[in-house]
């Protein structure tokens, strides 16, 4: 398996659960590509109804419903509000028809949508501008933590026997069917019976040969984080962007609100994608029209993130908004499989299709065939919880420590809370108004594979996205813990800080503030 975004993680988990020996090779950190840069919605995609992509919407709603059940602490159902203003592409009547179809595609298992008059829409969401408001619909979808979902899926693959090697890029592929040769960057070659390339926006002819050329159209999207007090919304809000097919989402995120996204053709290395100041201003200006009372000034922006969508190309350059969000499974001349496109929401179904194809390639009559490797099982991911362990009971959520930890750690928060209760310094919040606790740092380093400062502060405890100091207040202490853990030298602490500074600047267009030292110590639990 090449690539540990949500797609690679999903394939690795499904294959490992079926009894295959799986190795995952990831060039950077788990989920560090597009899978930590999405709008964080697990959704059917109301927008795709307009493109008449009913198959995709049906599949995405089905997957949403199954993820709410199988990853309850990571995928939270919410009532979304989609507005219609005068001049919008989709007016009140079409909106009601469209959402009626959305209800039908969920086989009426979700709460039906409700249409709100302008007056009722404003009563439910006072931040909305009343000028030209024609009404709104409330409908069910879900929000997630994209990185945590990816990490949890990969962790379950590990529990099922997969081996995961991060910071381990694949340079080239050779060999032939059932005897592939995987050449690592600065490393040995590995042989494998089957190879799946899930390298998201990095997918090219380098690993897939001619079939990988011009497979993708890349599209960039940015998001901004603001304080909830500046943009106080009660529901995830959805606005129709004029003169485009795009929707703008404004999503409550604890003491923060984030908004996005854009959809612009992208060229270059996806690792260098950046939310430029101009793009940030443009997004704020667009949002002001619908929420004039919100504090949407550039200097109120807490942070930003940017990502590149690996969309299946239609072969014509230009507008990426119109491109389908469906996935495509391809096979190279040497029998290497490549999986591109799709959505975070549909990763499980995509993985099932890929692993079915692997089975068909290397053991066509499995699991009962004489040549099938012993112990292969059928796909289990449609019914197996993503995170093992007894789900938290409602009464456990009343504990403030659990309340902070559970949305990221689910059942594991019991153990983390117990450790924090025994060591009050580990119970401390890293930033007063954010739910991240000191005990999670040690957990990130010892149990979640964090190797670098950005692995901790951009993804596992995303202060880079939510803290006005971008994590600078704890960066040196965490860098010290990371370097101590790997037995490095004090010089590596400064290297870590510099690497983090560069990555934050690259993605957010912001400078990491200088923070007075020494700050309070954070220690590993021994
Ligand atoms: C702005 C934006 C908003 C989005 N919003 C949503 C949303 O709300 N809901 C939704 O369902 N979907 C959303 N998506 C889509 C979703 O995020 C992507 O479809 C999904 O994350 C793609 O995952 P992936 O695993 O295919 O790619 P990635 O996450 O990019 O993973 C590819 C991995 O391959 C690794 N890699 C690359 N080359 C090599 C190599 N040579 N060797 C080893 N490893 C390599 C990379 O480091 C990377 O980790 C959004 C996307 C964007 C950009």
C-alpha cells in the first residue's frame, strides 16, 4: 500500500482484516496530504444533486449513516442549514425539491428536511442577513475530524496486523504482476504480490506508468478559522456562492468557527499549497454578504489551512467545480492498482472495491478456492467499529476531562483521563479555551506515531489551526519531548522548531509568534 491518507488507510484496514499481509509506505506523516485539509464533512453532498450524480450521493449518504454508527465519537450528525437568497442559483422551490430527493436517497432513514421561512431562518440563526433572504432548509449531514478519522482507520489496520512505515517515500516501482519490486527513496527494495497506489494528488505516471498520466485534475481549497465569538453560528451553515456551483460552509468547531472553501485549479507540488492573504480576504468578503454582523476582518483570522483535491480528470483543462467527485480505480500495464478521486466520506466503499480487485487479481476464487491463501475472510468493514473498545456511556461525558478528550480519542479517553487524574500537570489544557490536554502530547509521541512537531501541532492536537499563537506557547517543550524520546541532540530541538515554522508559514501565510521562554515544563509520564 503506497500512501497513508484516508484512501490508503481504508484499503490497508480492509485488506488486513481480510487476512492479507499488508505493508503501508507513507512519504510523510499519516494523513498529512489532503486528508487533514478537507472541510471535515461526512456528507451526501447536496451539491452533486445539481450534477445529477445520484449514484455518488446515494453511496455517500449510505457511508455517512454507517460511519455515524461505526465511528460515533469521530462522525457527529448535525442539522445543517442551507440558505437561499435572491439571485441564488437554486431558489426556494428547487431547494425543497432537491432536499426531498436527499431525504429519499437516505431511504428516509435520516430526519426529513424542514423548510424555514426567512423569519424562522433568522430566528434559528440570528447571524443571517435578512436582506434578500428567501428562506432556508434544515437537513441532516455530519461533521468529522478528517485527520483523526484517518489515524483511527490506520490504527485499526495495525491492530489487524498491518505494518505502517511513515517518512518512507516510494521512488519507483518495477517487476511484474504478483512479483512487484518497490524501490524506496534512500532505502532497500521490497517485493509484493500486489501494489495499490493511493497517493492522492501526487498520483502520476511515476508509479503507474502511462495510465497515471493526466489521470487527475488538481483543485485547491482553503479554510479559515475564526473565534466563535466573532462568528457565532448554531448550525453548520451552507451558502450558495454567486456565479459558481460552489457552496460556502461555515461550521461551528467548539470555541472556534471555520469557513471554506474555494475551488481553483492547482499546479505544482501539493505539499506547497498555501492559503494566500488575497484568497483569505476574498473568502471573508464573500462571507460578509450573508453574515454582515460577524467580525470577518483579516486581522481576526486565527489560522488557515489549504488542501489539494485529487479529482478524476475529465480530460479538459479549466473549471474544477464542475468535475465529478466520484473515484476511479485503474490498473497499470504491470498490474499495479491506482485509486484516485472520491471523498473522505466514501473511503470505506472505495477500499472495499480496491480490495475485491486485489483478491480477484491474486486469488480469483478466494476465499474457497484451492489456491487462496489460508485464512482469508470476506470484507468486515461495513459492520466493524472503526475504534475498538466499549463506547463511552452518556454519564461518562459529564467528566470535563472526558468531554475534552472523547471527540479525539473515544474509548481511549478513559485511560488518558485516568493518567491525567494521577498527574495534575498532565490534566492541564495547553491553551485555556481549547480542549487539548497535556496528557495527549505524550500519547501522540508514544502511541500515535508523531515524529515531528508538525505531526503533533498541525494534526494530532491542531493548535496550528485553532490557537492564535499557532502552538508557539508549547512548541519548544513539545519539540524537546520529541527529541528526548528519539534520543536526539539539543540541536535537533531548534531544527524541529524551524521545520514547524516553515510549514506553518507555507500553509497559513502566518509567522509563528516568538514566545518568551522558559514556559511551564511538560514531562513524559515514566
Ligand atoms: C479543500 C478540500 C475540502 C474537502 N472537503 C471534503 C469534505 O468535506 N468531505 C469529504 O468527504 N471529502 C472532502 N474532500 C476530499 C477528501 O479530503 C479527499 O478526497 C481525501 O482526503 C483524499 O485522500 P487520499 O488518501 O486519496 O489522498 P491524501 O490524503 O493526499 O493521501 C495521499 C498520501 O500519499 C502520500 N504519498 C504521496 N506520494 C508518495 C510516495 N511516492 N510514497 C509514499 N507515500 C506517498 C502522501 O504523503 C499522502 O499522505 C476535500 C478536499 C479538499 C482539498
